[in-house]
C-alpha cells in the first residue's frame, strides 16, 4: 500500500496491530515520518463511529499490509443532481414560480 494521505478512510483491525481486537474505521490526517520497523507506519487521524463522524483523535502504529481502504459507494442517478432531461416537480407545478407584485408596487406593465 502506498503512503497514506489526508482523507483516506481505512478499516484497521487485528491484522494491522494486535491492539485492535475489534476493527475500527479511521480517517487519516497524515502519515507521520517517524522512524519505524520496515512495513510499519505511524498514522495521525480520527476514529470514526458507525455514521462516519469523528469520535476520537488518535495516532496509531500499524502494519501497512494490514490496512484496508473503506470503499465509498457512488451516488445513484436518483441521488445525483438532476440532468436537464429529468423533471422532479409534481404534476401541475409550473417550471418557475409565478411572481406577483406586492400590493401598491408598480410593475412594468402599470407604468
């Protein structure tokens, strides 16, 4: 595995280090350049909860070969920004809101 970079999401488990008896999700801030054993690395980052929110900042000493990236799911077409061909308005709703002048306000037609 190449050098870790900021934002990488990892699953860190027992294969990476015996201290992780149950796997954790970890978001990398940076890879520390401390001298270590060959194949091991110090990572600075955040432990994440089930919702992906940071719960604890940690520096961990792990074996690079035991780290697994978290695969982010791609948004589906329905969750993506609508394309020009898609119309998400309910039936009968105009494409642009009807603008009405406030009472007593002049509109271009009344001038």
